[in-house]
């Protein structure tokens, strides 16, 4: 069963319900990286534990799914979850999952802080079923510069 949180639905509405295939490349993607995933897992785990929830650990498949979407939104210069369920299937991710996107934060700490301050994104961070995360950033020439994608899963 796949959970699509209020945040995901709100983000789709704000993004004009753009699909991945409708996002055109507006900006050159300079680099992508999953090197901040361990830091994100540590930050998110500390937050979750403080709320009585289990910690999370980095998962390579979730990292790949996050890197895919970070690259797509950086190239487009706008945030969109695209066809989230199809992407989860493509990367072999089953069960509960959710995604947070952000743009403009220069650090993983900044992106996580923004997600904690946003009710919908915060709900994803505190999803009880989450056990693993994947995090990626993509740097683009133009737009917001740095784009972040976090995928949480069972």
C-alpha cells in the first residue's frame, strides 16, 4: 500500500500538477550527489526519536529514487513530484513511501529545517512507517541553484 500524504498532494497542486514528462529542461544540471544522505538520516533520526518514533537509515535504492527526482526538478527549475508511484515502482520501492522536495537551501541542515517547519513535509518526516531514507541534491545553473529530494520508505 502506498501512502500519499497531504504534503505530496499540496505540492502537486502548487506545482500545477506537472508530470515528470511535462517538465522541460530549463537549466543545466551541474552535479548531483547523495553524499549528504548520512547527515540527513542523522538529523531526521534525532528528530524522530525526540517524537517517540524509530530512527531511519540510508537506503541505496531510496537514494537512487531521490537522485532521479532531484535531477529532474533541477533541470526544470521547479518542484514537482511527477509520477511518484511509478518512480517508486521503477526503483523497486514497495510499501509506505513519501517524498519531500525543496529548493534554495545551501545545506542539508537548511533543507531539513524547512521541512520540519512545513506541516505537510513535517508529517512525512514523522511518518510512523518510515524506516529508511534516501536523499539527494542537484545543483543547477539558474533557477534556485540547489534542489533537494528526500524519499522516505519502509
